[in-house]
């Protein structure tokens, strides 16, 4: 009876709030909060109280009270982000009515990396620490606040409230070179390139775009092309592969990955055996039959850094490479890491990737649930209370090439962090003596 009364007060308060009657809404909501005991009702009560309060300090208190009862209350987290200034009210969209993708070319803002001493090209040195000039060999380290700390996380709910959380790159980008003044096109899938006229390296400032999320972290390249070729030769020798023609040298680039932190609970219904009036089942003598008892409960979940690919075309070999990457070494993203290194932007939007991560995480936990709970049989389970709290967009270093044999090109990826190799190759193919002939010039230089 008490709960029904509290729900009626809450319902009237929400109606008054939607009608713009703030004073009446506050009276109903205040009484609803006092009479409620359920966390869900209290969270809703405090959220709607925040909507009829004008004072920013009191509004913040109401939103924080709401989140204290429901940490994943999306509307409260979104409203608090607007109050904090991390989310602009005019950027919030309706995910069920997404605007159409803009037509034409995107004007891209880019950072140019040139040596302040001689004007030569600056490139990221595979030492994980600095930029180096190709001519005077001047080294320029990253600032203490740029690229030196660990990769940070971003709030998932806030990002999903904007267009950035739902779109993938669809347009070519127009670059205005700050060196020679020329304009050139960069394909939508790339975020770094060199000017086709003066050769100066540029990196897109995704922080300033309205439709794409910027990387939050990067695992820097740790070695150059010669070392990558040596890792490739060792791998080919070990797998006894003989290429059918000349093998292209590995090409260095960065590929994107999504990482999500998931939390909440898995609701489940299970059956367990209960021996009525029998404290120790080992003493059961067979004269009485065990009884199946239904159990309804929740299994708490907290998964950090759950990784899913952000690119479709390389997802198969990249999945094999994931286990060889040390994601804990990811540094805070800084455009200097991409100076003279190509980097792909994601083509799987965060909204789609989050559904993939949630589905994969639920499937994994569902398989393990009977073993974690003991001797029970899972009858039903639900992921309704499993949510995503935060995300990272990480760029990982890869060397890529193709091995031609069996009449087709087999993609090979080399981990740019430690040299581990992954490919779609399954079987051994002859001997590999031919590969040394194709790469001998590089290996001997």
C-alpha cells in the first residue's frame, strides 16, 4: 500500500514537471521521495526534482542523489555532464532519430609537424618518447601533459548522447597545408598524411570535429621497418612457408580498437538440488528423493578494458593479435605520435561496438555462470542490468604485408610493440628459402 502511494505521488510529480508547474511538482516529488523505499523510485524522484530546481548547487545535489540510488541513470549522468560543461545541451541528439550524414567534403583541421630548427620533417621515433627531425636529427620530446600519462577513459553515456557516438567516417577530408598553402584530399578512413606537394606531415585534430570521436590513447610503435622484416622472416621460417613471388616490405600504421568497462549484474533463474531435512547430502540413503528448487538471483559483473575491433576489414587477423598486445602500456593520445605514420580511423561506430562488447561479455559470463555458482542448472539469464560505464578508443601499432601463395594474398600483421605475428594462414606450405631472397637487401643494409 505504501509503495503504491509513493508511486502515485511520483507519477503526479512527473506530470506536473512536464506541464511546467514547478512548485506543484516539487511538492509531489518531495513527498514521493520521503515515502519511497525502492532505489528505482528514489532515483526517478531525485532526477525529476533536479528538473524543477533552478539553483545550480541544489540541482547538482539532486542529480548526485539520483546517481547514489542508480549509478547508471543515463538521463542524470547526461544532465550532470551538461552542468559540468563537459557536454553541450545543443549537442544532445535523439538516438532514435539520427540526422542524416552531412554531404560533401569535410574541412579538416590539422596539426603540422616540422622541425623548429631547420624546417625539416619531424617524425615519431620508435623509442616511444620523442619526435626526430629527418635532417638535423633534432629530438623533441612530448610535454609532461601530452602523451606521457596513461590512456584516459571517457564517459559512455555522455558520448552516446551526441552524434559522435553513432557515426562513422563517410566523407573525404580537405586539408589546408600550413606549409605551402595547398589543399589536398585525405580519405575518410585516415587521420594522418603528408602533404602531396611539400611533404610535411599532418595529423587531423579530431577533438575539433563534431561527428567523430578522438582517440583517448595510443600504444606507440617500438621498432622500425628493418626489425619488422626480421620478425616476418623468423615467422615464415618457423611456419615453413614459401612465397610464390616477391613479398612487399611491411608497412607501419596504427589501427583503432574500442575498449569498454562494463558493470552491473546478470539476472538469472536456476535450479538447484535441495535435500529436504537433510543437512549433509553425503548421508542421503536413497529412501527420500531430492527436490529441485528454483532460485532467482543476480550475479554481479565488473569487466574492465573489454576489447573489440574498431575496423571491419582487418578484424579476423587483428583478433588473433589482440592477446599479444600489452594494452596497459597505452599512453594518453597526442597527435605527435602519428607524425609521418598513417593511422586509420574507426569504421565501426561506438554505438555498434558497444552492443558487440555487451553481447560478447554476456555470452562469456553466461557460459561460465554454472561453474561460478556451483552445482546449479541455469534455466534463464538476462543482461538487462548489464551496462557500459566508460570507453577508450586506442590506436595500436601494426606492421602489415601480404604473403602470396596458393594463388592468393594472405594478410600478415606484425605487432609493432613486440614483434608477434598473426595471419589468416592455417597450414604449412613447403620451405621458406625464397623469402630471404626477396628481403635480403633490407636485412643486409
